[in-house]
C-alpha cells in the first residue's frame, strides 16, 4: 500500500490513539498530529468509560491499556435523587479527567515515534498537501469536515440546555440530582473522575432556563445561582467553569453530528468530527477510540488506501447505529423529564435507568407494568426472554431500515 505520510488534525482521544496505532502500519514513515491548543491546556472535566473499552484497548495497545488501568477512577452505584428522596442501583464504571487522558496518550504517542505539533491550527486542508492520508479528528465543530463536500454533514441540536461544570465535591456514585426551582426542574449528571473532583453537568429545559433568567446571567451569577439550586448536593463546595470558558457562561444545546460518508478522497473523519452521541450515554470517547482502532486495522489489511477507507466508513457507520439509537432515546427522555418526574421516585428512577429502551420512553406505564412482572419468578423469565429477543433483533432491523430511508 502506498501509504507513507499521515497527518492527524486534533490531539483528542481519536486523533492521538489513531496516530499511535498508525506507526505500525507497514510502509508508514511519518505520523504527525497537529493540535491548535498549547500542550497541557485545560480540556474540561472528566469522562466516563466502561470495562468493554479496556478490553478493546488491551487487544491493540497493552501499554496504553495499562496506563488507563493505573490512573482510572472507579465509581460505584447510580443514585437518582428527586427533591431529597433517593433510589440507588448497583452499577460501576470508570472515569478519568480529559486532561489526564490526553497526557497519557501524548506520552504513549511520543514513545512510539509520533510527532506532535501543539499550538498549530490547521485552517485549510491545502496546508496538508504532501500527506498520503489526512485524519480529521478535530472534534464536533470540525473545520476540515466543512472543506470536504463528499461527507455531507448534518447537525441537529437538542432542545435542552446544558452546561459542563466541575466541582471539588467527590461524587463517588454516578448521581442524578433533580431539584425543583421556582422556574421548573433542573438536574445534574455528577460523577467523580479522580481524587481532585467531579464532573457536574447541569441540564434543564429551555423553558426553565429562560424562566430563571439563565439566558441573561454572566458566568459568576450563573455559578452562584446553580450553587444555591444544588446546595444540598454540593455540601458547600463550589461549582467551577472550565478555564477557557470563564468569560461567558457556555450553556449549549447538544449538537448531534451525522455524515452520510466518513471519508472523502484521502480524508477520513474520526471521533466527534464523524459523529456525536448525547453525553448522557457517555460513549463519545469510546467511539473515538473504536474509530481509531478500526481505521488502523483497515489500513493494515486492505490492498489500497481507497479500499481501506471505504471498508472503515462502512464498518463504523453500521457499528454506530446501536449507540446512536440509544443516545437519541436518552436525549429525548431528558427532554421529557417534566412528564415523568412527578412519579414515585422508584418508578421515575427505574425509567431513567432504562431510558435507552424505546418502550420505557414511549410507554412508561407499560414499561413499568412489564418491569413489575419481571419480579414474579416464572413470568419474569418469560418477559426477560421476550425483551432480550427484541433487543437482539431491533438493531439489525432498525439500522438498515433507517439507512434505506435516509438515501
Ligand atoms: C458535556 C459532555 C460530556 C461528555 N461526557 C462524556 C463521557 O462521560 N464519556 C465519553 O466517552 N464521552 C463524553 N463526552 C464526549 C467526549 O468528550 C468526546 O466524544 C471525545 O472527546 C471525542 O474525541 P475526539 O478526539 O473526537 O475529539 P476532541 O476530544 O474534541 O478533540 C478534538 C481536538 O481537535 C483540536 N482541533 C480542532 N480544530 C483544530 C484545527 N483546525 N487544527 C488543529 N487542532 C484542532 C481541538 O483543540 C481538540 O483538542 C462528553 C461530551 C460533552 C459535551
């Protein structure tokens, strides 16, 4: 394969992990990562990930898997709190600060010979002439994607508002506090990512956001107001904005990115540049790393770069369907919180935990009735069997159908 020089734009998990794996592709002589930010610049708070990701990383790069194992934080249980009442579910998962994850990836990349240029923004694709492959790992607002008409990007924004904050309070369980305010309900997605602190994403509906005047408040006033709303959960700890966001209070609507093709000529999209899935399913980092693994594998195995890119795009678009469907259900569930939140806390919490399932979102009463049946021994086995069969079949039917309809 005539592949000698590779450029990756973006030193997030997608770009860096691909660069690490690319150094092993036969014939590759130069892998360079271009990152617009300075080395060590703040990258926001922590992200969660799951044991299946550890297995996938272990299979392709044991030293990075070992670094993740050494520094990851393990949170235990999921807790749903509604105005002081609580429901707890057994669960566990991992988390890590985005800054630390980038440092581990940068160290590993340098170890295997990747050249990394920080403080180097790539404005135009033409700047990368001379490379045999350009990997656009430049995130959700990818500028390279816009210069590749063949990928045909679609961006849709959710209705809710969210703000990504941190706090020194340690949420050792993944906690969803729902609090009623004079303007309506607000809630948080809170989890520790190390000894230093926790991610604390506050989310609310557009109506509540406006009713509380959050559309008009500056950063300090926003933080003080949210600290008073979540005073019981924060135990006196402060909420903190990301360092690069101190001038404004960056409330956002979640942007879901889709591309009808993930490649265009010698350009391949990886990670958030290719797709985003709502933050409430905690999958963006896993998907970015999986993209990197798949792209490197296709480049190692296919006879030409064009064949590798075609194989990569098809494989990953199909693999994304299940998570993308779950993310749509999850985002829609959070947009409908006011419909469910007055239910008894145990029922409400059960719906929250099961929000990725369509029946839990579209027909909560039916779902809860079915769920109660699962607690009766024989009926439970039958209901679970039916639900499992439905879950196994649904992605195989819905994914191809959706692709056919979108053509
Ligand atoms: C509120 C919120 C919570 C989240 N929580 C989780 C979670 O719990 N678990 C999880 O797995 N995921 C989570 N995610 C998603 C996750 O952060 C992303 O999916 C992941 O970082 C994507 O990695 P990436 O490498 O594709 O892009 P990024 O990490 O965004 O990296 C892109 C890089 O490209 C650089 N760049 C951009 N343009 C240029 C340019 N022109 N030239 C040079 N460099 C450039 C940027 O500076 C950046 O460093 C969350 C996202 C949000 C918004």
